[in-house]
């Protein structure tokens, strides 16, 4: 914890704010890619203290938010099947499908369990040989190695009652989609540190070159984020577009090679739909031919899914950084964490939930005057 | 805290021993029920009122304002580091009474036990209750037991209700906070919730996180001994400190402004929270109180709390303001601000 507190130190933060203020000569818009970064920025009020010209655009890096509605509906259908034990990370349980969420399925008698790792689900499968155990394997490159490991172990053990519903998405294709979008305003990226801890950042130099966009690998604590911003501003102000690693204590250029090997063994690249954004070519992973037996989509006949998104929800624009959550007319009125219209309001890493949970339904200027005396 | 007790040595358990597990008959009102009362509950809670074995306990109480409270206890696992459902059932209701400024006097205890619960486990829970009641100086004077079929309960549920007397001159309530008041917490937050969660989720840390389960009426007495200028008291259980302060803010029509930098959180609790993506301000406590005290009395109350064994880490964490009525805000460690709203449901561990 001492290690963490060092990256939350108020005095150092103030120094970095002053430094960023000093080097900024004109407005810049940059995107923090990962939802964890968005969460940290809003929770700590980083954006309130930046110079006026620096705009942080919140990226699509919240795995819960971008999992397509069709996949949620499939999960709900599988979870409701008799005999199935459906295992998921906790924050997927409240994500609304077309008609309900996993909590509802559980209240209606479905056996839905919160686990912390696909390996926990594997254990449940071993302990319940007469039940079908399904793990909802979503997320970016960060969560993929554990899922790959679970599938590879299941194959080794010939565990026939285990499968995964896979909806993995990949960060670099999403960054590319953002840069080619006509709505794009992003001038620099704060790349997702944890994704890079697995994948390294060898995928980024071509992106930086092609779009002439600075990419700074950035961590999650307030000081990490500030350092990422500082380096991005320096590049922007000096007309550079390089890939820089500001999260060196965790990320290396090559990344985790063992994990990458495991991913290669189990997954293959596929086109993937992103909730609120649409299909991005080659932006996801699915189980390859050799491991398809463990793919829940193949194991369970799930048909007749007709998805229905809320017509009011603008999460797609939020995810692409085109609007801020507060610009959506449903925000904080008909759409709240209690009754979310879209996934960005559910996950703690979703931009809408971060805005709501940390009180951004009140004007920033209004809450900024709250200064307790102790 | 007494740890494992030797079931065979502490009562005359012969008839109970014939039943190593609870059966439906133990809640049926017949001979088995009577044996349970006689061999388990009476020896544990022995006092004149309960020994009458009437349909009600007959009590003589002093004149004045009576506080009356009830709470039900449901926890999985039943035993966790630093406590069990037994301590919670006693301390929880004692604390609810104490938060009204009352001196707790008597409790009732209702058990809903699942068929098949090991008798030794129930005995252990009751023993924990006995020790907690003794420590708190409160009597359990009436009780009831029902048994539900296997699969229809989570081992053991307990309801306790209690009464206490509020001495003259104490005027506390969630609607009484005033702008300018100081907000004082009696110690580190989130200990209980993370103790339970770390066992439930099989997380292992260098040190075992202990629940803070404790009866707080002694601490409350210590506070009132130095000042009656206490406007509101809360024990931040479910929903944590954030929920308690939001409730007071709403009912008193005031704002609450915290300074995150001075919120006391144990390092291992903080680490466990980081790991699961939880915020300790929303995590349950079972042995902490938050006091809203007029600013002139704040230092004296803080000192009194720190002198008490349950208030060593007490800290002034913020103040009540007139602005932003109904809202809890905090200055973050790096100098930003955030609103801390009520939590919708449970906090959900996040994905990565």
C-alpha cells in the first residue's frame, strides 16, 4: 500500500498540475483509453484541476460497456437453462440485456455465481460433474490470458462440462477505429497500462506513425495519469508523435510473452461487435478450431435472440468520446445506476457511471467549492 | 474473544448429544424444543427474567425515555476472523440503542435455524452471544427458536430486539446535524466488511483482516461524559460510512464535506479493497460510530474517544455545511472534489 500511496501524493500532484499548466500553450484533446483510467480521473477530480485547455476524452476501454447486447442476451438465455451453473465477474450481473439482467435470471431460479477468475469456474466444473458450468469470458487483452488458461486446462483434463462464452475485444483496432472516425477529435492517446502489461506496446508504433498521434502508455493512479498527460502535452506542443512508456514499473515493450503464447494457442482474431459502436474488423478474439468444443456459443443452442437497445441511450457516442455523459438527456434522469439504459451506466469503469457516482450531475464549479476544514 | 469452545465441557448436553445436528423437532415446541432451551439457552443467558420461562419476560424499568430497536442478522460464513453471527446479534442491537443515546438494558433473541446445522455450531454461536452480552453488560431476557427445512435457511439467522433508557439531556437524532458541526469517526473504516469478504472469497493476505465487531455503548457514555453537544450518532454498518452520512445529510437538510486524506483505513483493508475494486467508505463496520458534534465540543469529544479502548484511531474527518443540502462531498487526496452518493445495491467486485 505504501507503494500505492506514493502515486496518490497530493503535493507531487500539485507540482505536476503546475508543470502541465506551464507547458500548455493551446487547447489539446486527448483520450484515456481505459475505463479504469476514466474511473481514477473522475474519482480523484484530476480533470477539475487540469488547465482549461486540456480536455480528456473518455475512451471505449470498459469491457463491460462494450460487450454487445446480443452477447448479453445469449448469456441470459444460457444462464436460465436448467442444469447450468453460470459464472461471471460481479459487474456483469447488473448489465441490462434487452429485457433483463443476470440478477433477474438469478432471482427467477437461474444458478448464477460471481467468481473472481475463470479458474474458480473451472473448479466449480470439477466439483459438479453432472452440471454444465459456463464462464462469461469478456474483457480486453488483460483478462484474456486467464480465460485461455482455463480453456487449455479444461482441454488437458478433458473436462466436458465446462465452457466459456467468449466476447474478447482488442484495444489497438479500437484506437484505429477512433482515429478514422469522422467524429474524431483525439490528438493523443493515454494508452491502457494494464493491457500493455500483457501485450507490450510493439503494436503501437505503426499506429502512432500512420495517424501522427502521440501514444503514451499510462497507469491508473492519479500521479500515473498526470505523468501520462504531461508527456502527451510535451509531444503535442513540440509536434512529435512517438510511443512513450510512462508506466515502466509494470509495462515492457515485449509484454508478457508467456501470456501471449497462451493466447496464440487458444484464440484466433475475429470481427467483433462493440456495444454502442458497431462491428470493428479484426477487433476480437474467439476460440480457435482446436478449442471450439469449449465455446458455449457452439455448445448451447441459443436462437431467436432479438436485441433491443434503448432509443434514448447515447452510450455509443460516449464510448467514442463524441459526447460527455452529461450531454445525454437521459443522464441522471431516466438513466441512473439504479435503472441503467446502457452499459456505460452500469460498470464502475463506465464513463456514465463514473460521472454519476462521483457526482458529476452537479456542476463541477458547484462542488469544487466543497472544502472541509479539519 | 473466546475462540473454539469445548462443547462437551460447558453444559450438561446429554440429551442434545443424541442429536448431533438440529432436527425439525427442535423448533416444534415439544420436548426437543424444551431440551434445547434448558440445556443450551438457559445456561448461557441465565438471569431472573428468562428463568421464569413465561410467555413474556417481565421487567421493571426506570421512568424516562425508552429506546426500542430490532435488527436481524444474516451472515455467511457464520464465523469469521474477529467475530461471528453471535457477537453481531448482540452488539448490533446494543449499538442501535446506543446510537439513540440510550443505555441498553435488555435484549430478546429469536433464532431461525436450518435443519441439519451441527448442534456444536449452534452451541458455539450461543456461547459467543453469552460472552458478548456479558461484556456489554446486557441481559437476554426472552427468546424463541424455529427450525426451517434444510435448504430453506443459511445455517442460522438471528433476530434481536432491545430496549434501553435515554438519560435526560441527550438529544441525538439523524435530523439534528447543524452547519458548522464536526464529523468524527471513532476509528478505521471497512474492517468488518473486508474481514467477511476475505473469508468468503478465499482471499489471503499477509495478515488476517479482523472484524471490528464491538458494543459501542461504553464509547457513547465516554462521549456524553464530556459533552451533551452531540447532535447525531450512527454506527455505519451496511452501506458503510457513506450511507450513514448521506442519511444524516438528507434528514438534517445539510451538506457534509469530508477530507479523504484523513479518513482512517487500515493498510490491509485498503489493499483488499483495491484488489476487488471496492471503496472502503461503502464497506460495513460493526464496531465504529460516527458522531456529529458541535464544533465547540469537537476537540473534547475527540480526546474522550481516543482515550477509550474502542476509539484509539478516532479522527475528525470533515464538517457539516449549509450548502449542497442532502449531499455528501469529499476533497480527494490530490485536491479535487467528488460527490459520494448512496450506493444503489451491493458494491460489485469489478472485472480488471
